[in-house]
C-alpha cells in the first residue's frame, strides 16, 4: 500500500513539473536544474 502511494505521488509530481516546465522562465529552469544536480550530489554522498 505504501509503495503504491509513493508511485502515485511521484507520477503526479512528475506530471505537474512537466507541464509547469513550459511556463518557467529561463532563470527558473536554470535554478531548477542546479537544485536537482545538488540534490543528486547530496544523495550520492550520503549513500556511498
């Protein structure tokens, strides 16, 4: 049940981000990508 809820939440967030991407300014897109890269780096550092 918990796993299914996580999949549903992730799918909803992915779709909202995908549709919002069209309306983001260039600066917001850049900051979003930088934020994602920082989060990936932090998670990599934590789990290795």
